[in-house]
């Protein structure tokens, strides 16, 4: 039976291979990010907004200034308002189809999420 350390109260989670804290793990080399760009998930939500529809764009790991610039461009494209909250772009109204096409045209990998 293999009994390697998996969790330590002193350091939190540990790597099963090198038994170092996960933050200091040297055996798992992280892949370099491709400019911080991930898969954009475009979804629609009405929960908590008194029945009003909002289109959410999440999954873009961009710096806040680039995310704000992208949000401004997308708001102008849709002709509606919106904001950036916690790394998620919120555009007022249901604009999923337009936003997916616009994100793909801008070089992002985008897909619809949700129903």
C-alpha cells in the first residue's frame, strides 16, 4: 500500500509526486499560457435581474484593461449597455449569436453555453 502525503495542515494540498505544497510544486510544469486567451463561453441569464435578460461572456483570461476594451467594442456592436464584473462581461439583452460571431472574428475561440 502506497502511503504518500496528500494533505498537510501546515501547507495545505501537496503534490503526490514531489510531496511539496501545490504552490511550490516543481514536477508539474504548467503549460505556458497562450497570451491569456481561453475559450469564451457566451451564455444568457435572467436570474436575479427581475426577469431582464443579460448575455454573459466568461472564460477570457485577459487583463482588466483589455477586457474593458473588448467589452466596449462588444457593447457598441450590439448597441446596448453592459459592464465587466469579476472577469465576466455582461451585455444587456440576448445577443448570443452576434457576440459569438464577433468574438470568433476577433480571433477568440467562442461557443454558446447553456440552453
